[in-house]
């Protein structure tokens, strides 16, 4: 799978975990940039390719444009970004929370389109 970004760059998805039903287009998901405390499973990784470092996302909004479709299609609830020393977002690990072990996820609406 490859997704295009308006400013250049693509995201290449690689499955690393289980298979889950896709969530709706433009589903809600979290971008987690700090320590994660909820139990989760890794679903996949998206490596962002670009012709130059300047074309890599430099903020969460652009990062979401590259990864959003991948997160929703993989059934993910959140993504953990990797940011390089130039402040560019280079990849994202898509994760899925365990509904039975994540009360906060249900309260915040991350799993509202699923039964828990």
C-alpha cells in the first residue's frame, strides 16, 4: 500500500501484527508522542519515503495526512511517530489497544466504533 502526500513523500505500510477489520474512512486515532501506559499490540509500521528531508512531514498535521488512511485500514487506534534529529517525522508504528484492558480508550472515544 502506498499513500501520497500533497507536498511530496509517500508512506509504505508493512504489517507486523494481527489482522483487524478496517475502521471507517478518516477514523479517529491518537498520535502518541510520550510514554504509553495502556496495553497495546503493534499492528504495522509505515515508513515515510520522500525525495528529500524537506519533504518529510514536519508537524502532526502533515504526518496525519500520510498515515491516516493506513491507520484506519489496519484497524489501528493510535500511531507512535519517530522524529529524526531534523524534526522530521520519518515513520509511525500503528498500534491497537486491548479493549478489555483500556478503560481510558473507551472514555476518550478511540474505540467508539467497536464493541469492547
